[in-house]
């Protein structure tokens, strides 16, 4: 573990989008840390499509706090890209095709909302897409400021960088192994100023934040090969994300019963895709992950009310790319500079 200062390091438990954002924020501040993660092949963050689409959800609303989150996230990813000499975040327009008459009707009102104007490409062709290939009947709209993060590449490049600096370690940190006093947290014989739990859905049932009510959602994503006449993100009951060279990712399902067979969801997604895309495709990969969702909160963070040296950053839901950088910064301002947290995100306020 590299420690350039006399400051005690911070222990980061988990290297998904949450833990990685905390690590980069600490790196930029020159605060030493050790990040521990088992480096499993298929995690929520590694599987994620990494999409950022400002207008979202059943009611076609603006994504929560997007006006402050998106510029911050873009600056954050661009800085890391510069440091690592790689490109992870790709700006790509996104087309929403209405899935039914109800959605088209909602849009008739929503599109007049002045808040939405700058997120819509008003100059997009009314035809939207090649209708001989992409089956749809009700039109749609094109979003601006959308894109996607290549999450596996970003996570692996970050892991390799931090491992080379001696501040990444493969392993598991059990919450019961953390020895906590008012001065420090000790783990595996090392002393830390804080431990930040970034375990995704696996925070559920943890020792330190047992009051968090998780309502995590499993999701399946397909990778397909298809020769399709578009290079934008397309959304019509499922989304299609262009990855270049005829490769597309297709997703994703939402389910809450993790005992239900995955095959059902895989076939459901394949069926939706077959109806939408009138062109041959072959499925080359099937992945799934569990989105960490905390009931009633967009995200949860902060320190434990009785053990302030234990903190958490969890519940990123299906917006980890957008939310992790901003809230990692907010969490560290709180831990290191005692800045207050908004009650709507504060883990202690929702105790
Ligand atoms: C199918 C699917 C599609 C998605 N699409 C998008 C999208 O398009 N855009 C978007 O923004 N988001 C998307 N998401 C959501 C996004 O993936 C999540 O918001 C984000 O990955 C959550 O990150 P996390 O770091 O909180 O959790 P995780 O990714 O689960 O990371 C937690 C890490 O902690 C590790 N860990 C757990 N326990 C321990 C322990 N005891 N000790 C050490 N390490 C531990 C785990 O192994 C893991 O590496 C999608 C998710 C899914 C499943």
C-alpha cells in the first residue's frame, strides 16, 4: 500500500463503479488508500452497458439531477482518460422510439417542458430510423448529450493502474473483520482512517448498515452480431448499443426474483429484439448482473451514525456511470472535511 503522506490510508471495500470513483477522487486529492476486491469476471459494473441517456423512464422524465451530475461525470472520465492514455467514454446520440400509444401520448406533453429542450435534438429527421429494419409505428425523438462508458475497460485500466501503485489488492473484506475504534479501522493488521463500503448489492444484510432496505434488480444483457444501418443508441422496448464492427449490446431486463430461471428473461429479451430488428443476428454472449437499488433512495452514502469511521456508497441503481463520480466527491467532502450531506442521500438520515 503506497502512502506518500503521514495521513492514514482509507480502505475501499469493492471495486465497482462506486469504489473506483472513490479511489480516483482520493488519488486526485493525494490521500492514500487501499482498494480490495475479489476481481470476479462478472459483476454488475463489468456487465453494465454504461449508457447515459438524459430522458429516461416510463414517464420520459429528465434523469435525477442530470444537469449537475453529467458535466461533473464527463470532466471526471476525461481526466482519467488523459491520465491513462485511453478512451472510455463515448458520446453517441440516442434515439427513443415509442413503445406504445400511451408513451407517445406522454411525450406530447413532456416535449413542451422547457427543461427538456436542451436535451432534445430538434433537427433530427422525423423518420428517426430505417423503418424497413427497425420495426416501430409511433415515431420518437432523438436525445442530445447521451453516451456510454466502456465499463470493463475503465475498471480494468483503473485496477491495473492502482495495482501498479500498490493500492489495489485482490481479496474479500468481511465486515466482521473490521476492528473499529474512534481513532481508526484495523483490517488484516493494517490501520486505516476510514473504511468505505462499496459492495454494490452485496451490501444487503451487512453488519454496519442493516437498516438499508435493498430492492435490487437483476438484468440480462445480450451481445449480438448484426449488420445494422445505424450507429446510434436505439431504444424501443429494449435498447441497442453499437460497439463497432457489427457488434451490438442489447438490454436489458428487470427482475426481482433471483430464483426465477434466467432462461425466461433471456428468451423474453430475444423475443423483443426479434420483433424490433428485421435483420438476421447471432447472439455471441449472454451476461447478467444485479443492480444495487435501495428502496426509496436514488443513492445512499455517508458514515455510520455510531461508527463514523465506517462509511458507505451504495444503491447506484441503473445510473452508476452518472452518479458514482459526483457522489464519491460528496462522500469524501463529508468524511474528510465534515461537509453536511443532503438528507435525501444521507445514510444516517434514513436510519
Ligand atoms: C444489466 C445491467 C445493465 C446496466 N446498465 C447500466 C447502464 O446502461 N448505465 C448505468 O449507468 N448503469 C447501468 N447499470 C447499473 C450499474 O451497473 C450499477 O449502477 C453499478 O455498476 C453499481 O456499481 P457498484 O460499485 O455499486 O456495485 P458493483 O458493480 O456490484 O461493485 C461492487 C464490487 O464490490 C465487490 N465486493 C462485494 N463484496 C465485497 C467484499 N466483502 N470485499 C471486497 N469486495 C467486495 C464486488 O465483487 C464488486 O466488484 C446496469 C446494471 C445491470 C445489471
